[in-house]
């Protein structure tokens, strides 16, 4: 599957998302109520908050990590081209999980997802809302639903570097790779580059608090990894860019998990939900056909 990545629709979406900040079409904000407009910072915090929920729900449902990762990519891609006022993240979270489970051939029943959702969701939305949103999501993603992940490449790189027995480094690399889905790296870089960056970061962070013997081992590993990277046709600028994205992410991710910074955007989106903004402003997908009055039918 990995050999076909460069011919896949996923590869095309990566090339079109190299600058996600400019992806959203500008709208006339004067026509939008002030309470429905989120700053870039507020949007980022809210999306990270809901991605945490996404991962938690996936874990509760015992979904494979690959399914959760695919759902996170769908979520990121949708909001790279849409604003929060276009779709409630609360509704999109179970929708992407449902779709990802189907695409990754680990289907889960929509009713099972509903069972683990909080009353905040069930008081507002139903199973039919998820199904309608799923159709809308597919349209917004241009039906490009196949996602390639860096898991296989990471295993191959660790094996190539003979690091299989370095349990701490391997676990650290997997953690960095899974955390990368919170960032825009999955939209901007190919899977093999994310895998390389994960190995690189795990190696660099492994040099902290080492004794003399461990420092010697680190130096030997450092020389081996540098020589290995030199044999690859990879620009280290790209590895550095991914590394910086993930490191920058951790501060914002921490902010999204604390009440103080998140309070204002959460209050704003809660008011929008109480006002049924998304249910009253958005058409169902597909749009429902209006009944034709009998008089008009007779004229036709």
C-alpha cells in the first residue's frame, strides 16, 4: 500500500494543503453575528479540545490506533477548509470516527458510538444527524478518503537502524508520531517524513539525564543515525519543520486542556449550541425536497 502513496489522492491532498492557513475562503464577516466568529487562536484551542475527545472516544470503543488516526486526519482536513460556524465539532467527532471505522475496514455500529457520547451531544443531536453529517463530510473531503499512515515506515526505519531493543526510544518515537496528528503535519508532509521526524526527535530527547556510560552509548547511536540520514534523499529542513510543529503543538495542547484559556471559546460555542445555530442554519445532507402544493401540481 505504501508504494502507491505517491499516486494516491492522499498525496494530492498533501500538496494542496502546504499552506492550510490560507485554505479557507474569506467571507464577509459583517453578515455573521460577532458571537459566531472565532479567532485563529480560539479555533485552534477548540479543535484540539475536541480532538482530545475524539481520541478518548476511540479508546473507549477499543478502536485500533489506525482508525483513530484516520479520524483525526478527516477532522483536521475538514476544518482546514471550514470554520467552526460551518459545522459543530461536537457533531463532527463521532462522524469522523464512524467514517474512519468503515474506511479502515473495522466498522462499528453508530448506536455503539452514541452509547458512549455525553448528554451534551445526545441532548442536541441524533443518529440521523451523524448520518447526514457523514455525507456532508465526504463532500467536503472531495471523497478522498484513503489515508496513508507512517506506522509501517517507522517500524522499517527502527529495524534499519537496529534500534528494536531500545524500548525507551521506540516508545518515544511512537508517542511523537501519534501526537503529530494533533498538528498540521499530517496535512502538509508525507507519512515517511513524519516517521523520520519521529525517530529523529526520539533520538534527540533520549540524551537527557544520561550518566557517563549512557552518554558514550548515545554518542555511538548519534553517529550511526547521522550517517544513516546522510544516505537518505531527504531535506533535513523538512524534518526540522515537522519537529518544530510538534514541539510548538505541546504548549497549545496544554492550554487546550486547562480551563482558564479555553473558558472563553467554550462559552461562545456553548451559546451557539443552546441557540441551535447549526441545526437551524444548515440544510440537511442531502437537502430535503419541499412538497409541491396540490394547486401547483395541477397546473404542471
